[in-house]
């Protein structure tokens, strides 16, 4: 490990609040068999990361690190700086390779299960908001050359979640979207990635936001229609109006308690609602007495929970990105020393696209 310092810097959380994030030094890790040491260059933040740091990420049984001290975050772009012994005649990575982390490290193909979910970075396992980290070789993918580090680090969760929301119900290698209507809630990382993927695939995109400025930005990226849900609280009716009562074929359901019923009202017959987030809460909306099974039956709807995607679909997505030269949207880049401010900015909801932390400057 020539040229590597003996210590690293990393941010840690006891899952006790954004204000209590703290930086400390630790010893330089060394890669074991079928592992590599990565110098982390950039990290992108997800809403999940704020929940972990605040001690609110408790709805998965496999998340058993409550109250323990961990390094947050799961999405990084970096460079391999040391390689451990390999069981393969041709190691998959060599020194100097640019790599991205995968979210659930053991989720290599197919549907995720509890064991795979328990391998997730940034909770329950320590994550990537550090200057260096050891990864198993199966937990990394190569970075497309045309992407900057800032752009690339946004893809492990936001990009893959968007990709699986559009293509996860199709066979591997089957890229859909052409001629379909995709409805995106909000203008955060997943929705903006979904916008870029959907438009590249030939879909019509409707996007919602509380900000006219953000809707204009989305339209500059190709969104066909924008709905300000503050000005149009019954936005589901507007979706039907815009689509001549057809509805959206695919919905990115990111709101949760206050939006799911509206998504059922805006979905097309045989459509797909992807349950991704819960920005408006995790509890049922008061007064909503129609049971979910009735709502699903009403238009023959598929309701699918999306927890990221496997490594092979990540690599499939990257090939699509290369083919269409999609460049992820980065809202702001914070210095490593300002990571606490980056978390607070993300939590404020002011961002459009992704928030990135530059761990290594230059």
C-alpha cells in the first residue's frame, strides 16, 4: 500500500440526530482475500441516510444496528488503491480502477431477501463517508469513463431505484418506457434519475413538485408536464385530465401516507405503483377508509415495494447510461469537512437532484 497513510478520517453517528454527527480518525484498513481497499473520492446522500442518522430507520427487521455507532452513507465513487489476495486467476479489479459501491453488498441478482438486505451499507453496516474503505470485490462495479466522480456517486441508490421502478418487473435486459406514461413525485434524486431514464427510453413524463422553479428545471430536462401540488392539491385529477383519463402506467410513489391514495386514483388500468419513499409520513392518512386491496383491484394495479436492485441490474443500467450518455443531476457539492451541513441541506428538501460530498478534493 505504497503512498497510503496509516490513518483515515471518517464521519460517525450514534443514530442520535444530524447535529451529533462527528468526525474522527481510525486506523487504515487492509484488504483481505477477495477484497480491495478503495480511496473514496465522492459520496452522495439519500433521504435514507438522514433517517439512519436520526435513529428513525426502523421499519426493516434486518436493520439491527439501532443505537450502535456506524459510518453513514452507502453511495460512493472511488479508486482502488490496494488489492488483497484473489481466489480468481484474473482479479476483477486492479489498482487505479474507478469503482462504485453497491447498496446491499450481497444482492447480486434476483429479488432481495433478509440476508441480502442485512449486508446494506450505511446501516446496518458501516458505510462510505470515510476517506478509505475495504470492500469485497462482489460489492463494486466499474464506473463509466464519461462520468465525473460527482455524477457517478449518485447512481447506487437513486439511479438503480429509478431503473428498477421502470424496468424491475421486466426480464433482465428488457428496457421499457417507450410510449408509456411515467408519473414522478417530487424532484429529488430518484425522481430526477427516473426522469432522465424515462425520457431516454421514449416515455412521456409527468412530474409533481411544490415549486414552480423546480418544475421548470424538470421541463428543461425533458419532463412533458409539471403539476404544482400546492396549487393543485387534487393533482391526481390533473393527471387523468392530461392523459385523457388513461392515467399513468408507472408511478414513482415517494410521498407515502398523503399520496398513496392519490396514486391509486391516478394509475392506469394494469399500471404499476412503485412504493419507494414516505416523505409525507409512514402512518395511514386520517379518514381514508378504503382498503388497499380494493384500491388495487379497482384498476388491476400492481403495488411493488422497491428496495434498490441487484448488482446485475445496476450493471444493466450503467450500459443504458453509456448508450444514452445520461449525466446525473448534481444540485450541490459539499466539502468532506462540511458533511454535517450537507445532511442538513438534504433534509431541508431544497435540493433538485442529488447532494454530493467531495471526500477527496481535486
